[in-house]
């Protein structure tokens, strides 16, 4: 190992933590998706909600997501340290101690649930508490290191924010709220399995039993297509329940067709897709990959675009109705 490599991976990385390190513990990019889907759930709920209380409710969801992320990083520091895309996170890099990350995570989680209950309602607070507990206990502590179904079952935690937002507005969780949950739940496996196809070496080094390692790449590509074939029509369902309108239907139809197209492309040409991340001495990005990984990378990126398109269209369709309710 060269001196430069030692400096990158050894204790020399340890230093006094800055505010940016504690912000990184909250996984702000993941938090942004959580907040976006939660806002969609809140906006789509068919009731009037005070805008200040709505803002507090969304803030509680964001804080709860950040708290659970900090707890996840505290526990996963050992495997994060051996994965290229996670080894520079604050805990494995030695900038934040695991005990400090746990304390921050617990404090934020408890605070978010308490404030949600006081500001919105205790049903929403219970839903938020369940979401945090499911992500930390069921996914992080139990499933992640034990089964290739970790993403399938654990994906429920990432699917619940729109329901929490809906519950904050109404104090209930009707079928349309669960429909938003179902869309994200079915979206999660193909999204993360596409990523795992070109990060297999990282997961193997960390001992995380992702699907390509346990069942093989070919099986994973078939399962990705199967999930996309279910997701595309599921994404259209809000049109038939009254949640989505004609614009949503068009976006869901075109987006779903594109998703199936990317999944079929990955399946047919998958034998040439066994590539990895391109290592960068400063930063490793999920989108900078070798030529062999581009089809898996393209599906990973498109799936984000697809989910954003569905929820953004619902927001566009409902924002006028929401404005009328808040006046």
C-alpha cells in the first residue's frame, strides 16, 4: 500500500468533525426524495390543512428520515468502510464517532415523532415512528446482512413517506395513500438491483448478500424485468381511483413503457453489462461507470426519472386544488 492509499483508508482520515459531516450523516440526497414523496402525499390528501402545520409536518418527516439515516450509518460503519462509494462517509472515515451518530439519530428520531404528534396528529406520528423503526431495526439490523430480499422487504421504509404525509393532513390512511406506497415499494427492487449489478464487488467485500451475488446476474436481470412489468401498470392505477388525471395517465403510460424498454435492453444485452464503477481518487459517483455497466446504470438513472415524473405530475395536478383549500 502506498502512502497515498494509506492516507485515504487509514486512521489519518480522522479529524475534528465539521457541520458538513453531521449533515452528511442525514443522507440529504435520500432525504430529498423522502420529502418530495411525503409532500406529494400531503398535497393529494383531500382536506384543508393549515400551511404552517403542513410545513411542520414535512419538516418532521425530513428530520425523522435524517435521524434514521444517522442510525443506519452508525451501525453500518464497518461495511461502509470497505465499499468505494461509502468509505468516505463521516463514520467510517473517522470524522464522527459511531456513538455520536447514534446519539444524533436517536435525538432527531424522537424529536420528529413527538413534534409530529403535537403539531399534526398522533396517527401520523405513529406512522412516522413505524417508518423509522422499520428502516433501522428491520432493514438495517436484521435484513440487510442476512437475505437477498433485503431491498424487497426493507423497501417498505422508503415507500411509507407519502402515507405519513397523507396521514398528517387527514389523520387516516385511505386506499389512495397506500397506492402511492405500493408504487414506491414495487419500484425499489429494480432500482437498487440495477445499481447492485455494477457494484457487486463492493457488496461482496462488505458481505452484503445482494441479489446478483446470491442468485447471479442473469437471474437478477430477469427479476428486474418482472418487477418492471408489474410496476408499469401499477403506475397507471391512480387514474382509475381518481387520484391521477389525464396528464398523469399519459406520463405513467409513457414512463412505464420506457421503464420496460430499459429493463428488456438490460436483459437482452446483459452479458456485456458486467462492469463496475470507475474509481475516482477524489469521489466515486454512481453514474461514472465502465462501458460494460452502462445499461444497468441507465436503468438505475431512468428509474429515478420515472418515479420523479409520476409524483411530480400528481403534484402539478393537485396543487391547484390545494391552493383552493388553503385560501
